[in-house]
C-alpha cells in the first residue's frame, strides 16, 4: 500500500500509486503511459530520458518520484508549447536532424532547456549542455546546427 | 656482583624503562580521558542509565534488545558481504600487507559462532580472543567494544543466535609476514586494549554519558575518525580529528569550528546521523553511508541526541589541510569560474552536470548538492574520487537516491581529471590527483 503520489506534469495534476523510490521515468512510461521519454542506460549517462524539472534538464531514470513532488515537470509530449521547445522542434524538422530517433526526445529536451537559459549559445555552451546526450547515429553536427538555427530564428 | 654484571643489569633496566616509556607515550590517553571528571562504577551511577537500550525497548525481549544493540554496534556492515546472507562474513579488508576477511557470525556450528559459550563471546568481543584461543586482529574493533557491559554483549549474542545459521566459510586471510603471526596480537592487545567496562563520568549529564557509551562502546566512531599511532591503535591525543579508512576520508568530527563540527547546528547533526544528509553539508557516502543505513538510522531519537551532545564535548583539533571556510556556490555558467582542465570539464559536462549542475547546487535534489561539502573542499579529493569510482545509494524516508559507480566505465586518468576539476570548481583549492593516486584508491576499498 502506497500513499497516492501527486505530480504536476505538463501543467496537469496526475495522481497515482507508486513507491516513493520509483524513478520518474518508470512512472512516466509504465504508470502513466507517456512513452515519448525513452529509457537508454538507466544510470544518467546517455540522456535519452531527459525531462525538465522546474525548467532544468534532468535525467528522469535516476530521479525518484519523491524528489519531484510539488515541482513542474515537462516532457517531450508538451515541450512544443514552450517558446524554446517550439523553436527547437521547428529547427529539428527544418534540418532533418533525426536519424533513428531514439535519443532525440532527450536531445530536444536538453536543447530546449539550453535555449531557455542561454538564448544565444556559442559552441562551448552547446558542448556544456549537450555533452551528456549521446546519439549513436552521430547526428551531432545537425544537432549543433539546429540549435544555432533555433537561436537565431532564421529559416533554412 | 661483578662490575660487568652491574653494567649489564643497568643496561637491561634502562632498556626496560625506555621500552615501557615508549609504549606509554605511544599508547597515549584513553578514548574518554578528555572528559576529565570523576568516574564511578556503572553499578554506583544513579543519575541515569547510560547502557542498554532506549526506554521504549526496556520491556522488550532479550533478542529484540540485542537487535537494537547489534545495529548500534553496526556488526552487520563488516560481517556481511554484499550479495551474501547478512552476518555470514567474507567481506575483504584490503590492507597494505594483505587482505583480511570478516568472519561468519551466524550460529552455524562449523563455519560460524554456533559453538560459542557466553564466555567465549565475551572474550571475543571485549578481549579479542577467539573460541580456540587464537587472537583477533584489531580490524574487529574490540578495543571499543570492550567498554560494553557484559549484559549488552550477551544481548547481542542472543540476537545473533536467533538468526538462521548460514554455512559459509570466509576466504583465508592473505596477510604477509610478520602480520600473519596472530600470536603477536597478544602483545598488541596487552598494550592497546584497556579491557575495562564503561564507567560513567559524574561531572557530565546523563545524556552525555549515554552518548559516550553509544559513540565509544557501540558505534565505535573513533575506529574511522581518530588517526592511528605508531602501533596502529587509536591516537586519542587527536581524538576524532579525522583519518583515512578503507580508502575514504573520515572527516574531522571534533568541536573545531572551522574544520570540525563546531559550526554545525544540532539539527544538522541529527539530520546527518538519522537520514545521512544535512542541508549545506552534503550526504553520507562510502563507509559513513553504510553506518547511517544500517546503524544510526535505526537509533531512537533520544539516542541520536545523546550522541550529538557527546560529540559537542570532544575538544577541538583543527585539520590544517582543510580550508577555514568551504567554497561558496560556483557560477551558474560553465564559462565562469574554473576554466582550466579541459578534460575534467568535458567529463563533468557529459557525466556529472545533469544531476549536480554547473553551480554545484543540484537541480535534482539537495542530497546531490556539492556546494559546502567537505569532499569537494578537501584538496586531496579522496572522497570525490572514491564516490566517482564506487557510487552511492542512500535510503531516506522519502525513497532512495543514488549515484552510479563510474569505476568500470572510466580510466584512472579520467577519474583523476574529473576529481581535479570538481575540487577546483566547487571547492577552495583544486586537487592534483594523478592516475596512480586513483589506482591506489581503488586498491584500498573493501569488497
């Protein structure tokens, strides 16, 4: 028997039963059926599970739900309705960044958090913010270009 | 007596005096000598009850009382190997002269302590003497447990004997000569084991006396936090001033304001001991994390307060290698603050920043905040390197928070680079670890 956990996800209040130590990623995918956020390594080393907590990019696979009660969680399903998320998604489509796509919801979440904090990132800002998001297809060059395009607002 | 005989006799006498004086100087004061007040035998102490279990367990069964005391003495952490049955032994302690394995203390008759009589058990716990007469190595902290009352030791025995017997033989020790000569411990024990039971100090409060009993006889704080003397026994001239144990630094827990616990609030200490975290001071990891999980977190609240009251009274001893104040929050941008060590920075960006943040204040949980911790303010970076190598998992009332172990994923060179970057960015003075230092730290951790 667990106390009902209440989280605020994408502006909506969600209530469910889960042990307090269950990682947020498990709650999102298995309890709430929000499968846009991906499982990669499970130890915060690949970035596939990135979500926003209070606007900051964090790895949901090592984050117990008890740590995020009363905090604003945003996932890939909703990030398009934030200003930086919308810009990032458009640039991603314009430049056709994605190859297999598995890591890309994490990449987009990390890029959107970067732009929200640093509106005109240079290469070193992109390195610092994106180094923890791994892409095995090697889309890094297009990711960098898309972040710059999203920041500049220019069209391709 | 001839002249020659007289000279020889004088030389022998002088030699004996010199050795005795040397032993006396090396041995130094006992763990409670700093308190200085008059001591009375426990039976004559009326002001309170410093030994035994807290009030809520007074009426509990012998086994339940023993369970509380066994947890307070933290028997399990050393006598269990991760993945194996509790108390079945086999945990390896890597020493410079070989590896020592903990024993099975389940009631199995062949491989455990099933044949121990009450007197056998008292001899082992209070005097370091095994059932077969052989001597224990002081990795078993019997010089601390010797202060426990017979009643409490036997309650622990009753608890251990209530557990399922596990058939498990620990590996043979691999100590090299002369350390493999167990009999030599007779002399060590004669010098360094006081073999006396707890005697309350009437000049102190009942709470202090309870705290002293818990911290000294049971929790054996000094075994990690007090530096060792030439004889590898505790040097109580620097009581609780900090030391390296099992490859981790046990920090200064004297009342020193700058580098000890002097500026911690009572609630910080209570929180650190009971849940393994105090805001602004970091989280317990490594051996202290285990002590919190298996021992302190099980203490009754009044016992935690008694330990805190006792710790407050330990005379200040500064740690000269630590800064007088810990470093403030680092800049929010990766561009500001420390910029040297490109490799360390790259490691931090890819492996650490998503949980610890560029400022050191974690976006995830206060438990993962680096700012203010001694680990990042220690210019030797011992615990930073250790936690990167072996990770941590803390169980709090709100659930578990963990850090992955990176020891198998990164090279010694990379771990040194990230530790040097982390101490430079979030501490007062960057460390200068090399790959060789990290390799040595790997060697020392118990497994």
